[in-house]
C-alpha cells in the first residue's frame, strides 16, 4: 500500500489562529479524504479532496473553516481556520488504495489553547 | 445520510476466548464494510473488509459476516491474544468511497 505522511505530527496553537496540515503520498492516488477524530471518539469525514476542483464537504463542515487544497495526485492540505479549543482533535488524511480500501496517514494532533 | 451503530462500546475477554463486535447501518446503498484496528496513539489500520456481494470473509483468526437484508455486519476474533487489545472501528462505505464510522469498541484481552 501507499506510504502516507503528514506534517506536522502535532502542534499547539493559540485560539484565533490557523494551521495548515500537509498530507503527502508516495504514489499517485485518485481519492484523498480528510477526517477528524476528537479525543476518545470515532472518525468523522470532513471532506473529499478532489484534484483540480473544489473539495466536497460533509454536513457540518464548511470551506471557510476547513479550506482544502489538492494541487496534484500526491498532495493535499487541510487548513483549520480561526481555531477554538473545540477544534482540538487528531486530523487524518486517507487515500483510496484500490477500488474500495482506504489507508490512513499517521495523523496530526492539534491542541488549541 | 448513513448512520452506523456499533456495539459493545467496551469488551473484555480472557486470552484465548472469542470476541464479537456488531455494527448496523442504515443506508441500503452502502456496499463496502471495512474494519479498522487502532492502537493507542497510532493510525487506524485496515484489518479486514467485506463487499456487499459476499456474506462472509475470513483471514486467519479474524472473520467478518454481513447480512444485507438486516443491514448488519460483525467482526469475529477467535483465540484472542493480548496484542489484539485495541479500539476497533467498523465503517460503511458508498460508491464515492466515503466512509461512515461506528463509534468504536475498546477490546481488552486479559492474559
């Protein structure tokens, strides 16, 4: 399966600021996704990152808060904007490995103070 | 949208016993059902999956069953070992590769 990396691995940020998380894959993939995992909780899909077009957001997530870029088939970024303590979570990217399977990056642990 | 429910939330078994985790889904359009294992501080790892045209799939000590009519699927782990201790998540996926996850089951295997 593809090797997926994320940067940063963790960060502590002040409320009101923004953080951009990078996801890099070692091979071209069609589908990339961003998930949020709040402390002790399950994974929630934020959006599908589409190459060459705007991301597709799930209910409850908006582009102004979570802008996403997908400049090519191996890279995507997620920005968490105007952060509040409620944004403290692990943010994970995933890639579709074949027809159905998805594989996750190592995650970015974000703490907002 | 899809709603996936997972039970139990915690499960404690003795080493060597079997463990069963159950999930139900609401959207009949869901056609792919993966299971992930997440150890503390690590990323979710795909351990087994099943597509909607299959009723059962087995991989060594792990098996998954699917009942499309009832919209439920289950993970079975036999001969549990302490290294099986982790949080397990089920998910339901659609034709757009979007996954909706269950709430997770914390499995504790006691030596």
